[in-house]
C-alpha cells in the first residue's frame, strides 16, 4: 500500500510534495505506475495522471516516458571555479580591474539623499542616463533597473513563462543563462551560432519544432565566442521572429558601451513582449550589480511591480553612483579607453594565434574568443596540458546547452593580455596541438 494519499489531483500532488519534503521520497525515486496508484487510491487514472503532470510542471518530478515518473534531482549547475594563483588567467571572462573607474570617491562627490519606503524604484539620475543608453536603438521603450543582467533575464522570463515552457538559447551559451533556464524549470531549445551569431535557420527550428515561447540572444560580443550580429543576420532573425509575435524576445547586450561592434536589433516591431538589457558590470565593475532594461510597457510594468520599493528594489546608493559615473566626462573617457584596449588586446591575441596557424571563431569582440576543437577528448587534453604549463582557459563543457551534442572548443579571455603573453600562449597552444595531432 502506497504512502501517497488523496482523492483529487491537487490532493495527490500535495501528498507527494509532503513526502518529498520529509525525505521519504528522495531524488530518483520512481513513483508508482498510474494504474497502480489509481487502484490503491480508488480514483480514476486520469486523476493520478493529472497529479503527476502538476508535479512535473512544478519541477518536483520528471517524466521518463515508459520508465515512469521519478522525483527530480536537485539541479547541479556548472560553475567557474577560482583559479590557482600560479596560473595565467585567460579563463575568468572578467574585465581588467585597471580599466574600471575608481569608486572610492563617488559617495563623497555625488549628491546622495536617503531613500525611504514608497519611493520610485528607479532613481531620477539613472533613469535619465539609462534612457540615453538606448537612444537610436529602440523607441517608445519603458526603462527598468535590475540587479544585473542575469537578474534581468530571470525576471523577464518569469514575467511571461511558466515551468515547462521552452526557451531558445544560443549553443554554446553564457553559463548563467543556462543556469537560469534550468533552475526555473524551462526546457532548453539550443540554437547553433556561427561567426555572425545565432543562426536564423536554427531559430526557426527552435520556434517551429520545439515550440519555444521565448528567445534569449546576444546581439554582440557573445560569451563565450565573441560573435556579434551583422545587420544582415539581425534582419534574418527579425524575419523569422515576425512569424511569432507572441514569443518573448530578450536581447542580452551585456557588454553594452564597452563593445566595439555596432548594435543591430534582432527584435521585430511585431513582437509583443521584448526586453533589451544593458549591463553596467563591464564598464563600471561587476560589484555594482546593475543593469538597465528597455522593454515594452507591459513587461516594464511587471518588472516595476517586482522591483517596487519595499520589495526588492535596487539600492539607490548603487543607482546614484552609477548615474554619477555615467555622467562624468572623465569616467566616460575611461570607458572609451577600456573599449579600445579590449579591442586591441583581442586583435593582438588573434594575430599571435594566426602566426602559429591557429584560427579563432569569427571576429571576436569584447573579452573572450573561441577556438574550436575536434572532440571532447581533445578539449580535456588541451585544457589539462595548458594548466600544467600555467595557463588557464575554459572548457566548452561549461557552455554546452545540449551536453550530448556540444560544440567542442575552449574559451580564451583576452581582457588582461599583453603582446608577450599573447605570443607565449599562442606558441604553447601550437606546441600542444602538434603533440596531440590537432590540425591547424
């Protein structure tokens, strides 16, 4: 006799939830077959089936087809671990600290006044400079502020989707986007990308065959490949998305004003719900935890409701600090120097690799670039041998949306590299390729 009780779908689902919380049903536990539990509880099979569907939708259980329904495992997300101090960091994806503005004097200089409950969730100063960040790119948008780009992506997804909905995302993909989709119970619909970003045909398949209800794409400086949308590719994506006006479109323009590529909009005018996210992490520093979001009115209304003062608004101290920095001519000049420096360092590493006969994917923008490799074994060997030689890079495993069909390669961060390091790294990588028989 089963420990599960209840005579309605809701009651049966709640009973199973309680058993999971008590530890009676552990992750991987196989729930009774529908017909068996229906007989035990003297209910219709459809009632049990409905209860199981509720549990799957809530992320408590997983449907395994003919193998039945099992209690879901707690998601274990990949993460970028701290590096050994002895390694040259070409792995972290971080901006160069020396190119970030000095925040120590900001609070003393800016005109800060205490903000109390009931105030607007967006400071007037950041609303002004934040709105200016989107001039010429979008029109008629509402502005919101979130705790960084990842927070913005999650909040926008949650405003339009429910568990079990499919989300089209680039493959390979930014690690935090993969984690956001997984932890919120959405299905992943991987879309391949090439040197010009997300492919139109891949997006068409995700929408038509996988029934994606949302799309997350990176318009420029894609992490991990560095790819940026061209005007032609953006037009192709708009053409595909125009047939699906109900699909949510999120453009994660995380590098924002530090990017050397021009922004090309992939969202068509017919899209009902959309968001363009621009993070301040790369130009001003990750610890500010700020992103500015331009979106349609309804999406902005939902975001505002969730970020209203008294709930989880973004600290006005941080907002005013960011507004002060973005209005300071010296800081803006420093941001421009950083943009040029990142472009120069990226080109320097691409050239050093080319001298050794190694080609990177496309024309990378921003802090990272991608080098394709033939298989998983070669990725592991290259990463391991580089580490032994005191070089740290990231394995493609971290960025795989579909772990069974990943794009094999390594991500290399060029943010802090100089000419000597670039040439030394390229020579070592070429030596490893030669030893492993990897063609260049």
